[in-house]
């Protein structure tokens, strides 16, 4: 307890310094282990986009290339990021793209800290850093399609909610559009904002956002086609409701899947959110409350559309960023509802638990990260050799065209 008391007396300078080290260590891992090679869907989302964009003979066809559907999504933000990197360096470099995409975690970190009440910011800055800058989502961290979509949809959604609270609706709308065109579940942020404004009887901004929501839907679903991995329309989720429910709960509790307890952890999170609603926490901190609902909605959409793959998919590395942010917001929400004395009691245990969690994530995820990076290299060699593959057999030809045009 001495070190905690010392830190409190010295305005938490020690913990701010540790936050810096936690962030630096995470990005050191990204820089040292990131590879300048595309992986699976990167060929279609990035290289094919560049090929189509260069062949476009009008502004309309260029926009169509930018909006081209990938799976159920339109990854416009990721494509704009790749285009910007190419304009700056003259050639695509996935190491740079991985690094920049991971910078969205800093946006999430700062947004969460800024959204917490002033009284607890000094308490939670180190635990939030330890819980967020960890290695469980190594697949997304080193896979451009995943990081540029899943990391950024969370970052932009959080920023949209921050400016919603500030009643700066123009900026809120910009970030809401960015969320939609980062990943498909970004639509949920528009929906939550509109409901929030209408309940608060803020009719004018509510109607304006509703209009923008409709515009985003019309643009998004123009020329949209059901993807082979999208079973939502088949109502598969109703054929095996137990698996769907298990998927949903596991998605939320994925970061804490110790001894297979992810569904229990997810269920606990749902119960806590109901309790926050009972306490009318949405009046106290609408940003964090709506962020909780956004991630719950994202988990529900994933369960409805993808539970046919099996519950194990809900526990995949790339999805665990949602679980991490969910529980960070959950912990802060809980602390904001406590007294100062209770926070002082909880604080040392929270720091200790967060530290154990962070170290454990690196220890457990490190060998799997190395295997994934090796799988990336094998995948890249297969594409280079033109070897026939079960999926994405067109990747070899896409890569040849991109190299001939000097993109990579």
C-alpha cells in the first residue's frame, strides 16, 4: 500500500509514467514483429481496390471502387488509409499500415479516459492502459483488414458519442459515418444516437441524424449482395438458439476465457448493464453507457450472422478487442457509481489485477502470435507461387497486376 499512497501524494506521476511504458512496449512489439506482407482478404480489400481504382475512368467509378463490398462490409476507411500511405511513400507498406491502424487504440484509450468523470481519471489511467494495450487480439494487430476495420469502428464510435454528449452534432455525424464505413456494425452507433436524442426530446438533432442515417443506409446497400458467410437471412440463429446465445455471451466475455468461462463472464456483463440501466447511469455518463450498448449490439449482430461457424469463432483473437473495450467501460462505469472510499479500497486490487491480466495476455498469446506470423509468411509464399488454394485463388493474379503497376 505504501507505493499506492506515495503515488497518490505525488499526483499519480508514477502511474502516468508506467502508462507510457505500457504503450511503448505494445508498439515496440508491433514494430518489431510486423511484416510487410498482405494476408488473405488484404489482397481483395487493398490490392484489388488499387487495381480497380487505377482502371476507373470517372469519378463515379472511382467512388464505386472505394465503396466496393468486402464480406458484409464496406471498408472505406481502411482503403483511404492505404491510399494515403501510398501517396506519402509511393508504395504500399503493410508494416506502416499495421502501425497506423494500431494507433487507433490510443484514440480509444484517450477517449475512454476523457469520458470518465474527473474524480476517477487519476485512478483508472493505468488499469485502462494495462487492459487495452495487450496481446490477445494479435491477429487484428498484424492483419490490416482487421485492425483498420475493428479497431477504427470502436475508435470512431467512441468519438461520435463524445461529440454527441458535447452537442456538437456535425462532428458527431462525421465520426458516425466514419464508423459505418469502417465496419458494418458501425450502423449501430447512428441508431443509438438517434434513440438517445429522441428520448431526451432533442427533436431537431434527432431528426437530422435520422436523415443522415437513412442516407448512409441508401449508400451502403446500393448494389449490396448477400455474402456467402452471411446466414442472417436464413434465420440460422433461430435453428440453434442455444449456440447463438452461447456465441453472444462468449463474444462479450472473450478476453476472460479462463477455464472456458467466457459465456459466464459475458452473462455477468449483461446483468451489470441491466443494473446500470436501473441506476439510470445513462444520465450520469451517456458516452460509456451507450458504448456498452454498442458493443452488446455488435455481439448480438455477430451471433445472429455468424453463430453457424460455431462458438469457437466468437473467441477468435481478432474479436477480442470488443470484449476488452466492453469490460474497460464496465469497470469505469462501476467505479463511477461508487464512493471515494470504495474506490480507494478497490484501486490497488484493480491495478494488481490489470497488471496480472496484461502480463498473462503476453505470456499466453506470444506463442500463438508467432504461429500466426508464420502462417502469414506461408500464405504469402503460396500466393507468390500461384499454388491453388481453397479460398482466394485469385490472390496470385491480383498480386501480379499490383506489382506491375508499382503498388507493392
